[in-house]
C-alpha cells in the first residue's frame, strides 16, 4: 500500500471521523454543524478534521467567512477499490465453500 492509502485507512479507523464523513456525504457543512453531535471540544473536532484533510478525504472551501468542509468523493474511491479487490477473493472462496458444502449435504442425503 502506498502512503496515501495508509493515511486514508488510518483516518477511517476512528468512529468520530467516520461519522463526520457520513454527515459530509449528505452535503457540505461548517465545523459548528459537524461538531454538534459529539460531546467534545471544538479543538478536538478540528483535530479530526485535520486528519481527514491530511488523508485527502475532505477539503475546506471558502464561503465568505465560513469554511465549510466538503467530502472528496473521488478520494473515497481508492480505499473502496482496494477493499473491493479483497472482497472479490473472499466471494470466490465462499462460493467454492458453498458448492463444497452443498456437495457434502447431497452425499449425506443419498446415504
């Protein structure tokens, strides 16, 4: 894995950051709105936002005095693609296991 992917997965490892990303998936939001559901200080939320920005998952936009955050949807594609690659292997393994179990169950009913 390259450093960019490592940063993204490290950022995604925290439940607060995942909740922030889920909120941003609905649209841009200012820091005050992003921090509302959490029982933590504004500086603590800002630290989470910096981690997400450093990982390239979100960006700050300029709207007058406010700096609403925006989800960078294309950045989410990289870890999703990597996980999809792994998932395909597991799907094939589970399909083979299902076929094998069906074969065993068929043999047991023939007895």
